[in-house]
């Protein structure tokens, strides 16, 4: 398996409380870092998976199971 790096931007969220962060962690987002910047909140993931698509789908499911909506996903292109 390989690690895939991507960002999930949360919809309608400007900050994440400690309880919400704990909920994300418990839902399986323990391989992500929550970032709040300029009124937006996103999670930077480095997820081990068989494919990028699988990594994004599983992370999105984890985020939704913690009660959040997703605005969009960003994947950086390798240099």
C-alpha cells in the first residue's frame, strides 16, 4: 500500500471545538491534521490505501460519520 496526501475542506465550518476534533479522531481521522485558516477549516490527510480514490472515499466517510459536511477535496499534483 501507499500513502496518499490530500485535503478535505469542511462545509460551513469556521472552527472546530475540542469535542468535534475528538469526534473526528474517533471516527477514523487519526491520520489527518485539522487546520483552521482564514475562516475555513480543512483536514490534511496522509492516508495509506491501495489507491487515491479509496483513500479519499474512506476519509470522506470518516468525516461524514463525525457529523461534518464536505465542501470539496483537493489533491496536490506531484512536482
